[in-house]
C-alpha cells in the first residue's frame, strides 16, 4: 500500500507568506503545484498524512533563546551540531498554520513540540521520542511512502532516513520539494538515494509507473 507524507507546508517556511524562515522557490506557483498534487493523489484514493513543525516559543532551535547567538549559528547540543534558526512555526501563530487543507489528510503530525529537542523528522525528535506517524502508517498497511515538501535538506531528508530505518520504501518527488540551501539539498538527495530512496522528478513519474516504482 502507498501513502503520501506532505512535509511542513507552513507559512513561516514560504515566501508566499513572507515567512520568518522562507525557503527559496516557495511562492504562489509552488503552493499551487502542491495543492494540485494533493488533489490528484486524493482523487486516486491514496491516503495522505501531513507534518507540521509546531514549536513552543522557548524552543531550543531558536537563536533568540541563546543569548549572544544569531540566526544560522551552529551550537553543540548533546554532541551534535544544531543550527540556530529564526523563531518559526510557533504554536498558535499564523506562521505555523498549514497552507494546505487539513481535511485532505488522515492526520496532521505535529513535531518539535518539546522545547528541549529539535525534530526535523516526522517520525521522531532528537531526544528519541516517537510521533504517532509510524503507528498510523502501520495500521493502514502502508509499505511505500511518497514524500515531498519543505525543506529538502532538513525535514524531507530526516523523514526519508527515518522512514528507511523503519523499513518503508521511500520515494521523494524532487520537483515538489524546496530546500533551504542548494548545496545541502543536493547532498541530502544524494545521501537518501544512496540509502535506498528512489528520487523521482515529478508525481507523474510515480503515477505513470502504476505506482510500481
Ligand atoms: C525545518 C528547519 C527548522 C523543516 C524545520 O521543516 O525542514 N527546517 N525546522
Ligand atoms: Zn523547526
């Protein structure tokens, strides 16, 4: 069974909404493409899930919560590099809202809710706390995950890696993804491909293959 994960289509990540962490290439054309793809997938009866970055205001990934630091500084957190972001997707604020219709999805998976840990992956946070996603997918017999959204080099990348680690076949639709940085985005696609992800140019490439790719 196929399932689709639409990653973090939220105002703060888009140029369309002048987001605090606006990713290049996320104007109206992109949003129209995303919404068309979602409608097409729905019309084919393929179930979709959405992820939503959903941080408390005191979240550890915000540079504003680290005196003397600025946006995009790197700090060491429990032995790992952590990028300090501009505050984004704060729970209940307009920038955190999804720009896609929640009713199109089986469930919306909120992540990054624990102020102590970042959570690029829709499956688990950096503290190892699982979201409900894996259980929901398993309950519906999903074995192949089609993933697209924002950002290629962060949430798409880590959701793909964690999906692979949980035994799913992963297909990422490149033309429906946008990255923070072109270099790290290209590296991310190479990395997930080398671990078994199939990178597809567009949704047609998936659907035309009878969803068999
Ligand atoms: C993301 C940076 C910080 C993402 C989330 O959705 O890719 N990136 N939080
Ligand atoms: Zn975040």
